[in-house]
C-alpha cells in the first residue's frame, strides 16, 4: 500500500489531467488536493493494517474467550463520478488494509483514473486478483455486483434511488451487508452575530465547490433576519464575480457539469424554481453554447415545500431562506429526508453546541465547511444512508467479528 501511494505521487500530473478530462473537475484542485490526498489515504490505512485486533473477553462462567477480527471477504465497491479518485481510495484503502479482496466499479462517466489505479496497483505488487476494476453501466455491471452470490459485502456511494436498488438486490441474492452513502440536501445556518464577509464566502463555496456536484453541498442556506439583507447583497455580488470556465485554467473556480444529462437536470430544476414562485437573485442560465457550464444560481423567498428545497439538485443552485429564532432554524434545517451534513456560522459557542446536537446529520461543520480528512468518519443519517467511510470507523465495515471460546477446567478462580 505504501508503494502504491508512492506510485500515485509519481504520476500526479497525469492522473490530475485524466480526472479533469473525465469529470470537468478543476485541474489545480486535482493536482494539489485530490490526487495527493488519495496517496495519503492509502498511507493512513496502511498504518492501520497491523493494528487491527480483537479483544480478550471476560465471560461470566469458566471459559476463556476472545474475538478475532477477520476480513469480510470479497467486497464490491460501486462508486460515483463526482470524486472518482477520492471515492476509489476512500473505499478500497480500508478494505485492503483489513485483508479483503475487491471489485471496484467506477461510474460509467468517469472510468479513466480507476483503470490507471488498477495498473499502478499491479506495479506496486498488490497480488493478482486482490484489487479488480470492472467498468460498465449501473444496471449491468453495478447490478451484477449487488446481486452476486459470491460477493460478501457491497459498499456504495451514489443516489438514494440506486442505494435502494442495491439493498433490494442484496436482499434477493445472498443478503450481503450494504454500506450506503447517499444523497443530501444539507443546511447551512448563519446566525446574526456572524462575520458577514466570512459567512457569505463560506455559503457560496458551500454550494459552488465542484460545481455543486458534491453530496454534502450546502444547498439550503438559512440566514437570521437581522443580517439577511446585507448578507444577500454581498452573496449576490460574489456570485456574479465567480469565474466559470475551462477547468484547466488556474483562475477558474467552476468547471462544466459532468455531462448533458446532469446539465439538463439542473436547468430543469431551475425552471421549476421559477415556476414555483421563488425569486431568482442571480444566475439561472447556461453560459455560452459550448460545454455544460451553468451560472452560479441563487433563489430567495424559497419555501420548504418547493422542489428546489426538497430534492438534491447536484448543481450550482442555492436556496436561500430567512429565519428568526434558533428553534425555528433547527426545525427547518431538520425538515428534510436527508441527513448528511450541516454548517453553522456563529460566534456563540452555546448556539453552536445546541444546534450541532439538534441536527440529525453525520457531519456538522462550525464556522467552516467541507473540512474533510481521512481520519474524519463520514456518512449519513436518515435517507442519506448508513455506514461510515474514512476514519478508523471505516475499517469495521470490512471486518467480521468471530468469537472463539474454550473451557477452563479446574480453575482456582
Ligand atoms: P449519480 O446519481 O450520482 O449518477 P448513481 O447512484 O446513479 O449516481 O450512480 C452511482 C454508481 O452506481 C455508478 O457507478 C452507477 O453506474 C451505479 N449504478 C447505477 N444504477 C445501478 C444499479 N441499479 N445497481 C448497481 N449500481 C448502479
């Protein structure tokens, strides 16, 4: 695994280019964060590989007992197209560290880096058959994994609809356990003691990072009434100045959506928003007529029953709402079927602590957003799924616990 990580470091430039060509992600981001980040994910889990062990147990009768932690077996990893490299290693690194073998199915939109990683794995000396990549479509290659009788566990990241299909396929085949990281509609709550400059940057980055194609996007922004007008003024100005264009250009902050289907889906949600009576503060249109570029889009006067507030859009579209009290903010933030992440912006520690305990979501960011790391467990509540990726937590979903018991005869105790 350490050698695999070194080989990735040696090929950062080429991997970063492939990722940009495949997914429209910013080249500089891939080169400076995502690709070096996956090498470090491998190193983190390589460090855990020789520290995985069971417990010695104290049974209530005369027995000696201990647990063995064993690899669960053959794992199927089905991954999406928005972070092809990060997802690949978020899934495979802990599974490799505990000793599983695996089949990875990258998304059909973005198979290139996964194939490159399979090649590097071979060069690194990962034994034949341990880390396999099978490209293909969801309904064929993906479904073959979730319904396979010889696959022991499936680890999936993608939409809630497909997560449901995967659980059904598992139930109808060999009842393999599933770990599902699904959609989100995460709230960012901005209280009126916040620094408006910082809060508007955070909220904008929260929805525009990776062109909104990120399951933890802060797509519902709640702003307390005392600062609402000033916040909106700053936010809209910054959104208009946001640079959208060629993802290879280092000045650009937002590249094209991944493909035409995604582009059309986002534009149709924008049309819905207009029809439902939300106020379009800025954006709302494609940019140019070549490539799938969409303007940073902000809707205000939005209500919780509107489709643009309920559904995950997976694009640069923010729904902005005003609130009065902390209780109201908590209730409205929780009024969603999802529970992946939430952001809180305040200087008041008591407010931050109260809200973080009251939101049903897997990650709470206070005065920051998208603060990820390989040691931060990551996953959802509610219909955002279950199971955790990253952190030492992730090792456990790829492990079985075996209890071993022997009697103790003629013990003096
Ligand atoms: P998104 O909505 O982000 O495109 P999807 O959930 O559609 O995400 O896809 C995520 C991954 O799931 C992809 O690798 C895709 O090929 C795969 N997939 C799609 N449909 C199925 C299915 N029915 N069974 C298994 N995998 C699937």
